[in-house]
């Protein structure tokens, strides 16, 4: 279950401020797409419009179309809650629910949506989710302890387990490794490669090596100056972006010669 | 192995450029002792009294400490010690009234307190045959009244206050006129004098039910007016403390806003909310004026909040002094007893709040 995402000429605004302008991009199913670009160029902003998470911020709104397998996310009458059940998200800062145990955190998406699950079903899903997030072996003996008691890297993998347990079609990750050590980072990168078999994955990263290691396609965003909108500069196969990009700015950025 | 030149062993302390002069350990204690003695002796000459002695000791202590520290140490340390001394003195000053009040209430009230006092309806009975007035000490009617009136006030205020704060934090956008108005009104309500709340409830029920409409419920309404703004404020603070990340995490799982509030935000903030509510209760449980106006006072046992005057602990303490019975000492004694019971009730509420906060506090977060 993974889906194609087509974005057509999307503008994102925070109230009157145009943060991202004119993005058109097609993301294929079962691929990993990396968003790279300098800070403030609108990567997070754009990523959040793919599951309408930007609406959480007062005043944020979009113009344009985002189509996931033929369904326009912004068509009138679309329920953002339904969108987010199909398009999951992992955040930069790990945010397990502090009031819940590890087990309940993994099952949170189901329980909060009032799905009735039996104990054994729950056990299976917890194990599947935690194995999927490469966390099972580390926590299998303390599933009933609070999720806040894990290390930062473990918490992040717990959040990934939580996100994949609701079995979304698309998984958005906003700098999931930026607070992690190289070993946890590798664990998550391996995980992304595995998840690719089932999900469409979009990942924002500031780490060029990470982008080249995990992604199939890479999108480079840039911003002309402060107060100007961010734009999609170049979108191509990751190897192309990193070896011979067409745009000069992209080359400067990926080779580290950027401003 | 290369032959190391024998190290020159220095005698005495190694000079270290980072050290400065330092007062000996416990210098503050010695200085305080010294100032206490000095001011004690000084006061002996002109007539001793405890308060003057304490105040003078504090002043002498601060001056001495400042001078000594600036002589031996440097300016920064002297200022540090001086300010620390001032802060400590301020703290001590602040707890003097508290300790003194507690001490008075406990020492005067403990005599009145007995098993009978809390299980009997008190009051005086007049026997027309013997023309004798018998006084029964007892506060049961007041305990029951206080619990019923504050209980109903809590039942009214908590839902209203909690829902208002949820609206303000989760639904109201910052600039929106409705949430601005609500916040403004809550601020205004916070400042309402309790007597005004009492008048409000009294006149409201007089209009509805006619004259002499004393009832426990009317007192509860008066207390709610005082309690709602406190509850709104406390809950609002607590809800705002819940990290935005958690709400986003929940939304990103496809959870509705309602479920996010009920299952994520409230449980995360519950410890603080409960503490805030308990403190709000503790705040109104001792209100006298509004209850006195709305529920009046009585020596009869009345557990029906909708009918007739109701006795409460604070009002009992007040009437015990203001309108004593024939046996004035007995009345005063039960007034002190009622006051002590009230303090005990508040302490119990605070303890409950602490226990609940402990139980509900999110665990394992760093
Ligand atoms: N909540 C907000 N309200 C108003 N403007 C915002 C908000 N969040 C972001 N912006 C603006 O939108 C632009 C894009 O921000 P965004 O967070 O998407 O950048 P980013 O590419 O993710 O940067 P980084 O790499 O640092 O995370 C910036 O100019 C930023 O100031
Ligand atoms: Mg970002």
C-alpha cells in the first residue's frame, strides 16, 4: 500500500507571508524522496502540506493541488483527519506521549481512534511495529514502562513504530535523525530502506550523505533571500543531483560551496 | 627513563592566582550569633523585647556581614552575601505571620476539638421548665454545610472553568474577539470582592424566590462566582504547558481534535489541573462574607442545600465571636474549634492535591 503523490503549482502561506512558491513535483510509490536545501527555504513547510499538518498553525494555508492517488487533498469536504491516517509523519524532535507506556505509545494511533483490539492482537501489533522500527530487542522486556524513559534515539524509533502501526500509505519524516548519534542514525536509515518496500517515504535532511545513502530521488529547495518565498530548484534522481546537477545552485549546495 | 629533576617541594600553601580572600566556613552563623548577642546586650540597656531584638539582630547582622565580607573578600562576594542575607530576612518576615496564625489557631482550637465536637450538632437549648440553657459544643452542622456548599460550588465551577480554559487554549485563536473578551472577563472576575459575589447570589435568589431566600445552594453560587476565574486561570496555564509537539504527534496519527484533547492533552496536564482545582477549593472554602449573606447561619443541622439557612465553619467561627450565646467562653471556644477544623480541612485538601499530582504526573520523562 503506497501511493503516488502529485503536487501541482503549490503556494504555501503563513497568513500573508508567502513561504513556498510554485512547487510542482511527482513522487512515485515505493520510493524514498529526500528534500534538501538551506535553513528556512520551506522544506518543513512544504512537507507538512502533504498531510495538511500545516493547518495546525493558525493562519497557514495553501493554494494549489496535492493529489494522492487521484484524490485531491484540498478538495472541498476533505477531512484532514482522514488524510493524516493515510499520510503519517515523524518529527524532528522525538515526541512520545509522556502519559503512556511504550506499548501504549505504539498502539496510540489505533487506541485514540477507538479501534477495539484484543490483547493478543495488540501484542502482535506492538511486536510488529517495534521490530519494524528496529527497537524490539531493546525494549521487549519493558513494554509497560513509560516511553519518556528511553534514550533520544530510542524515542525517535518509538515514534516511527507509532507512525507505522497505523499503517499509512505515505510516511513523511522531518529531519528524523538530526538529534541522533551515528549508530541510531544508521539504524533509522536501514529502517527507511526496509520501509520503502511498503511505503512511499519523503524525508527532509540536512545531511548530504544521508540523502545520498537512503534516497532514490532528491529535491533541492532554495530561497533567494530573507522574506522571499522558497522554491523547488531541481528534482531528479539522487545520483544525478549529487553527480551532475543541471542547476548551478544545486551543485554549489551539494558540494558545500554554498553561501 | 629520563632522570627527572627532583621537584622542588614548596612549603606552605601553593600560591594560586585564582584564589581570593575568604571568610571562614560558617562565618555567617558566627556573625549572626555575635549580632544576636550584641543587640541583646544593647536592648538590655533600654528595655528588652523579643521583636525589637530580632529586628535589631537582623540589621546588625546584615551590616556586620557586609563590612566583614568587603574587608576580607571582594565587592562581588560582599554584595552576594548582603543580598542573600536580605532575601533570607524577607523570607523569615514572610513566614512570621503564617507561623503565628497557625500557632494561635492550633493552640486555641485544640481544646475545643474532640470526637463529640465533630460528630455532634452544637448549639444551645433552652429548657422552659427549668429555665436552664444547655450548651452542646458541636460543629457537625458546620462541617456538613461547608462540605456541601463547597462541593456544589466545585461541581458548578470545575466544568465551566475547565471547558472555558479548553476553549481558550485549544479553540480560541489568539487575536479572536471571543477569546479576548473571555480572557478580559475572567480577569475582571478574578478581582470581584467576595462580598459582591455574596450580594449577587443573595439578590439573585431573592428575586427568584422572594425574601429570606437563604440556602446553601445560593452560597454555592456565590462561591462559584469567585472560583470560576481561578479555575479558568489555573487550567489555562496547565493546558498551555502541554508541549505543542504532543498535539502534532497525535494529529499526525490521524486522531481527531476532540480525541487529542481528551486523551492526550488533558491526561498530560491532569496533575496540574487537579492541583489548581484543589487550590481554588482551598481558596473559597474559607470565604465568610458571601456565605454569611447567602446561607445565613443557624445552629440547626441542615443538609438540604435548597432549603433554609446552612451553617458553615468560617461563619461558625465568625458568629461564635460576633453573636456569642449566653455562655460566651463556650461560644468563643467553638469558634476557635471551627477555625482549626477549617485549617485542617484545607491542609487535607492540599495533601490530596499533592498525592494526586504525584499519581498522575507523567513518568519517566527527563
Ligand atoms: N509558524 C510559522 N509562522 C510563520 N512563518 C513561519 C512559520 N514556520 C515557518 N515559517 C517561515 O516559513 C519559512 C520556511 O520555514 P521552514 O520551517 O519550512 O524552513 P525549513 O526549510 O524547514 O528550515 P530548516 O531546515 O531550518 O528546518 C521561513 O521563512 C520561516 O520563517
Ligand atoms: Mg524544518
